[in-house]
């Protein structure tokens, strides 16, 4: 049963058709990779799914309910959480507080409890803190909990952003180029982490340039080029697909 | 309302509209080159008029005005060099607060150099009683001076930005600051010059409107608000549209006197500002791209 | 909840008492009047600090909310409701104490509205207006937001000066005391000077307590996230528009409350309280104290307002605030009263050597 169903998605910016008649589905529990050369429309696709941009036509159905056109915070509230290509941590907050924000969508305390510090919200605060620390632990960065988020090394920031996304207990996790800026060893570790995430029952949709990571980790891969989907299948099949090879390596090698 | 009365209102509106347009153009020049909105723009207008009034006591009027324009331009340059030049990557909030602070300092300096008395320059031709008949309406010859000055400023600025090297360099800075630096343009000097230019034309506007509206140390702030309204109305950064928008605001304001009590005349301009900001921040003539603010 | 978290509040309370005792003992009790007024102005700064420092939204029109609070309660408590006191509604209101018979200066019979009712009406008006204004205004950013709030403050200022009900250029005077208990009311009378001082600072401490709680709560985190990166906050499920609006309204209520109390204390209010200059002052105070520094805002608010009210700045009053604004933004954009880096470095050094460990980052 498909968790996410996309059909006939279209989005243009000015004269440029960024996403053109894209459709595919993601089954629960799978890891699906989206690859394609630069400018293929991968980030636009993510922005469309997460609600940062609205599609001009087409439909996005999540868990049998349409989500296209909803504001980003509502889509996040339904369980679709994303990370960003250029890491967007919250400056002037500690690592722990950044991850605690992840738990926001699953907690209740509002303005009144906040202002008067009512005892009703104390257990929830403890729960939020616990969850955040657990996620930091899962990604082996618990020792950074008290540090200022902006002072971390790049690889550590990636881990913190991932912890924050996981703290939100997503049903569908959108990873936007998570291996960008990582070296080979860190990329391997990332692959293992993504596997562990799938073991937690989270469906993963992954946009990536690093071929070894995508091929190793994905159950299925979709290839985008100039906004259009040109191939879909298992990693083995995609590697042999002549269209895909032409797009990446040019005509001579087809 | 009789035709002559409508015409009277229109003339009054066009006169103030022209001044608003010049203040708006001053905003646009600085905004285009730097991405800053200079809340102190109104103070340049006030300073120009005040300086000219002081000088006119012992200089012939044209010389006093010329001197005032030059001195105010230098004040503009000083403002940039003392306050703006050595800011490192300020946030928008910081820029707003700094220019507000500068505006207050200039206003208070004016208060202590002159005083809170209302003054004005003498009429350029004739006096307060002379009037020209125009299709049944009466207007002071000063109105022609105002309109003529506005037209001249717009014309000269258009020629300047299109045909002179300095003007083109400034346009380059506004389009792409980094690329301009790489082309060898001294961006810091361009910024200073844009402040000088804005201050200068503001001063000229102040001088020419002074006989009609009187000058006082506080007259800068309401002018700045209206100038900003006009700049936004036309689309921030677009000076040609600012002229149209200025005339539009002036006329609407003048006609509103027939409907609202005079005390609420200023509310019309602010109301228009809020309406535009809420519904179409890119202005009447702007597109969505222009609606997004520039970075400093 | 640990005592450490409330240390600043306790320090402030002790300081408030200490100042009063010192001032009374040295026979300079007249300082208390300005300190009381400064306290009410500080309440505005506390609310604005939450809006600007933590939620990251600038407001150049908060004097407008102060004026809405002050003018509404002033107008309602000085108005004569004799015409409305007949009929069943009028009698019901008098019976429940909402309205009461009174005498004016010349002994004529009046019916006055209870200050509590007026206060409630003023707060309600503020909340409604703040929601109506905040909804469209908070969608704007940067210069547009600043100008829109400036425009709002300007409109309030013009309405207040141009309307007869609000006394025009003279403002409203003869505002009766705000009776809190049977023996005490917020008013300017000499005999109540010390209780009024404590009441005012109690209001500040309550406001600070509420804000302090909020900052450290789930909502406070969400606000700081919005300030840090609004897009990422939305992607985490935070309804940024709703949070910004609620904080805006909350800060407006603080300003209005301050206006209400100060109006009763002064016995009146004038159009200068709604002016743009006053709004700029509030922004200056928050900027000097350090945008996201609640205690800095209180210190700056108390200090600067006290000096200004005592007249220490003379005719250069506005210029001083302009200078403070500019200088702070140029030299100390993080605020003057925020721990500078070198001090933080020294503190960290002593802390780590006390623990006997060599590594710096903790």
C-alpha cells in the first residue's frame, strides 16, 4: 500500500518548467532514491512535497489524504519531515534545544502553560528532553548536547539536523542531499544510519548525487532529468538503463 | 463641486505630489545602491530648507539655495562615512534602527542649531499674495517652480543614470554588488555618492516647497513617511513609477480634504501605505521579484 | 524547578526593596515617583523584548498600544454615564458596582465607571485591535514590517490628537485612582507613594516572571526557532504565523496594561504618549539591553527612563535616545548590557580550571 502517491505534478518558475508531469509512488517502509543531474528539479520536487512551493497542477496524496496546497507546517504535522541541502539549524540555540524543536509537533503545551509554568506541562518537558537526548544518542552526538549549534563542524551539524528530523517521529523522511560535503567514511556511516532509520519503521525518500550511497541504500530509484522522470526501478536496472547512462555520461557511452 | 474647485484641489495635490515624488526618488537612489531604506531622508529635505533660510539672510536667494544643496550633500556624505560605511554585514533590523537613530540626531541637531520656530524661504517670484489664474483656479507662481524643479530633477537624473559613467556605475552596483567590485568599481564610494545625491535633491525639494508649506525642525518625519509610501506605491527602486505614484498620492490626499476633517489628511497617506503593504508590497507597477527586499 | 532559574527575579526583588529603603532613609523619597513611572515604562520594554528579541519581529508602533490602553481607560473613567444610569441596565450596573455615583470638582452629580471595568474594556479593545493589525502586518518582513508598524502607531497618534473624545492636544486629565484594595489605589497622591512604588515594581516582576517562563517553555523554543530560521521552523511543524501573532498580541497587552496603570498614576494622559518618538524610545531600550536579554531590557528601561524623567538629559532628551540607538547599533549590536565575549572567556576559564579539566568546550 502506497504511503505517498504523486501524479502528474507540474511546477514552472517564470519560463522554466522545473517539474514536468512527474508521478510515482512510495510504499511504506521502503527507501526510495531520486537522482538526476543538476537542475533536474529534485529540490523543487522536495519543496512541492513538503509544501514550501505549491504545484500548478497534479496531486500529492499522503496516507490516502491529499496534501498538495497545504502550508508547510501542516504537512509536517501529518508526518512528512525533511532535512535541507544547506543545513538549516537554529542559530543561537544549543544542539539539545534544536533537537527538542523536533518534538514540537508531538507536544501540546501552549501559551498559557508557557507563561504560567503550570505543573501540567512539566512531565511533557521531561519527555521532550528525553526524546531529544535519545535521538542525539542514536546518532552518536549526545556529547554535543550543550554546545551552540552554530559552532559545530559540518559533519556534526548534519547529524544534529538528522536527529532533529528523527525527533519529530516522521512517517516519511525527506533527505535532501544528506551526503553533500561528507567524505567517504562519513558517507558509509550515513548509509548505515539510513538503514537503521528504515528499521525504526520510517519510510525514506532520498535525493542524492553520491551514486555509491544511493545504489547501496535504496530499494528503488527514480531518475529525473530536466523536470521529467525518465526511469524508475531497482538500482541494478537503473545502472544498466541506456537513457540514464546517456543523461549522465553522454551519447558515446550508450 | 465646481470645476474650478476640483482644479484647485488637483493643483494642490500635484504640488505636494511632486515633492513626495522627489523624496521617494531619494529613497530609491539609496535603496538601489545599497538595499538600505534611509529613514533619515526627510531630514535632508528639512536641512536643505533650513540652511537656505539661514544663508538667504546674507546671500542672494539662488546662491543661498545652491549653498544649501551643496552643504546638505556633504551632510549626506558624512552620514554615510560616519555611520554606514564600516558596518559589517548588518541585519535589516540593525539598518532600520541606525537610520532611525540618524534621523533623530539630525532632527535634534536642527532643533539646537536653529530652534522650534517655523520659518520659510521667500517666494522665488512674487510674494504670498501673487497668484496666477489657471482655468478658473488660482495658484501661486511658486507652484510652477515646484513642478518645474521636479521635472528638471527627473530629467537630469534620467540622463545622469543613462549616459554618464558615474550613473552607470551606480546602476551596476544596484544590479550586482559583487560583480561591480570585480569590475573595478569602488562600491564604497558609489554608496557615499548615492547618499550625497539623495541628500542634494532632497535639499532642493525642501527649498522649493518651503515658501508654500513652511519649514520647521520636525517637518522631515511626515515627509519621510509620505515619501516612503510613494516609493512603495510605485514599486521600491523604480523612480519613474515614483513620479506617477507621487502625483497620485498628492491628488488623493488633496481630494480627501473635501471628505475628511483636515486633521486626518495625513491618515490618508498612512492608510494607503498600509493597504499597499498588505495587498501588493511590490507596488502598483512592480512585479513579485521587486517585492522581495534587497540584501545590503 | 530549580532556584537558580529564578535567581534574576529574586535579585531584582531585593534590589527594588533596597532602593526604596535607601531612598527613604536618605530623605530623597521624591525619587520614588520617577522610579514608579520608569517601572511602568519598563513593562512595555519587557513585552517588546519578547517580540523583537525572541520572536524577531520589529515594532515601531508600540506606543500606539500604550495609548490605546491609557486613553480607553482614561476616557471611560472620566466620562459621565448619568444618562445611561437610568433603566434596568443602568441600575444593574450600579448594583454590581460597575458604575458608581460620584462628584466632580464642582460638586455636580456624576455617574462614573468602575476603573476595573474600564481596564477590562481597554484590554479587550487592545486585544481586538492587535489581532486585526497583527494578522496582515506580521506577514511582512524587514523594512516593510517596520514601516507598517510605524504607520499603525502614526494613525493612533493622529486619531488621539484629532478626536474630541480623547481631549485633542490637551489629552485627558482628572483620571480617578484605580482602587486595588479598600485602602490602596494606583494614584499620584503623596501618602500612597511608597505602596504605589511597590505595586509598580510588582507589576514589572510579574511581567518578567511570565516572560521568563515563556522563554524557557516549549512556546519560547518555538519562538526562538522562528527567529533563528523561519523556514526550518515551519518544516518542523510550527505554525509560525499563529505564534508571531500571539506574541504580538501579548506584547501589545503588556503595553496597554502599562498605559492603563500609568494613566491612573499620573491622573491623566496626553498625545505625546502615542508619538513615534515614544515608540522609538521603547525600541532603543530593548536594543541597548540586548535584543534577547530580558534582564537587560529591564535594567535599561529602569535606568534610561528614570534619567529621562528626572530631566538629566535636559533639552537633549530625544537626542540622547537617538545617540544611544545609533551608538549601540554601531558598536554593540548585541546590546550594551550583554556579557561581552572577553568576560565569557574569563568565566569559562575559571569554570574549567575549577573542575580540573583541560578542554574548553563544554
